[in-house]
C-alpha cells in the first residue's frame, strides 16, 4: 500500500506585544529615523507586527504552536516520533531549537533537528518530513516554523526594521493511506547570499562581523517574483495539476506586492490568497504555518481544499508544497 503524509492539525503563536506602524514611527523617531504609516503600508502592506519580550525564545513560541496543533489533531505529544524546526533565530548555537522544544513538550527519544533555509525554512522542513513519513522512518511529525527576528533588526534602517516580526506556526504531519502532500519542489542558489543576510558570527566569545539583518530590497523583489512563479508551476506539474485546481495560495508573507505579483502570474484572484502580512509582518520561516493556521481557524481553508504553499528566502532558497488539506 502506498504511504502518504497528511496535515492533521495546525497551530500558531504570537507574542502578546503588538506594535502598529504608529508604534514603530515613535520608536524610530527616538533614534532620529523618520518614517510613516503611509510609507510602510504603501511599500509593504504591513500595518502591525509582534515582538517577543526579553527572556522569550523561538522554542517558547514553537511550544505553544505545537500544543495547539496537537490539540487540533487529537494527537498526544507522546505519539510524536519526529520534530523538525525551521528557524534562523535559534535559542542557542547548539543544541538545536528542536531539542529544546522536544524537552518543553515532554517528549524524549524521537529524532529532532533544525532546518535553516530562512524564509523558505518551513517549505524545506515539510518536504523533509514528507519524505521521512513516506519511507516509513516516521509516522507522526511536528513540523514547525519559529522566529524571533526582532533581535536581528537594525532600528536605524527603516527599510528593514519595519518589515519583520516574531511568531511561530506548527503542523502535525502524519502517515495516511490517502494523499495529503501531493508534490514538493525546493531549490537554492548561493550566489545571491549578499542580498539578504546577517553577516556576523561568534568567535572566541565575541561577535565578529555585523549581527544585524542586511537586505537589498529591490534585488530581493526581482528575484522573488520570478522564482515563486517557477516553483509553484513545478509543484503543480509534478502533481499533474494546474493553477485552476488551487483553492488557496498561501505564500510567504513578506510583502503584499510580491504576493500580488505572484498571484497575477498564476492567474489566481487575490480572494484565493491568504494574507496575514498586514497584521504579522514578515515572520520568516514562521509566516507560512502562521498564515495556514489563521486560515484554518477563520474557516477559509477547509478539509478537501487544495492548497499551494510557497516561499523564498535568504540563501537564496525557494520552494513550494502542493497539498490536499
């Protein structure tokens, strides 16, 4: 019998601290940086984002998202036999955030690891989990995207610091005899490293280089629109589907203009696109599972819907997952 992987539950977590664009204007003005709500909304579509408080880490947000996903799935934590966390903001250099999360969930023994593909991380993690379930190496997995990007931001650079937020999203992915994940498609091209990166590292107890986020926004935009269309069409082709079969597009929530351009290229109306970037900002690897959980709980995505997930991020990485929910 052919073995498939299917999402059986979703969950998400946002820090309580919510900052509107007006809040960001005040915060930046204190540093001598001028911006406005209109400037941010026009260029990005973002109106608010959430930031963690001191002492809160990616694993804390991940744990809450996982508990929600487990409850939605009707799965006990003890049944989980694989945990994959997609993050660019781990709790520590090592061990993995997945190991820390495993302990917080009261699980022991199953394999756990992190995936680092920046904003495409959840797509990569879901692809790996799908493969492990299909081959019988796992039966019930927690696949998580969790980020605390607020700690990487340069609050003297208005072109980047207004874009990002913190949060986590998770799914329970389990073995099924009916298709769930229909096709996956992932790629990377390291020659684009410089257009989106945090060029710092720890050595001898000190930070070397610059530990704050750097981005060439125009270069990222140009690259993102092209590769998102390509990977979406590749995933559809692998599944023998077309864009007409898609009920919902859930793209990485980076910028409303990128999302609109991608939808237009795929001939999908915006009322078939799940949009949370206005309230969450760009939460990197957390953005797709956050948006998925939001759409499920809002009654948009329902059982039987065909959903196309896609993301693009630093590296440069990109990819798509087509699934029947």
